[in-house]
């Protein structure tokens, strides 16, 4: 359904969005603006971790594609 480049773009956008959401949750926790601090910090850390993982995997796939294109030339 998706080729490798479009999958990498989707992973990059999703990872960036998860990092953004995690940042918002952790910022609320640090500034004491949340009614549920345990939920905010737990979800924030999970979102940041998973978002970072998606960005790392997209970068790794992009780098492998660049090496593959370079080797073909």
C-alpha cells in the first residue's frame, strides 16, 4: 500500500506529533497545571519515548535508502 519513502514520512510526522504531545503533558506537570500528575508524567514519558523511537526508525530507514541509492550509482 505504501512505499518505503511514504512510510518514513508518516513515521516522521507521527513521531514528531507524539513528541509534541509528550512535551505538552510534561510541561503541564512541571508547571502544576494538571489535576492528574501521575497520568500526565506517565503518558508524557510514554509519548516522548515512542515518538523518539518512531523518529529514530524513520531516520534509520532514510539513511539506509540513501546508502542504497549511493551504492547503485
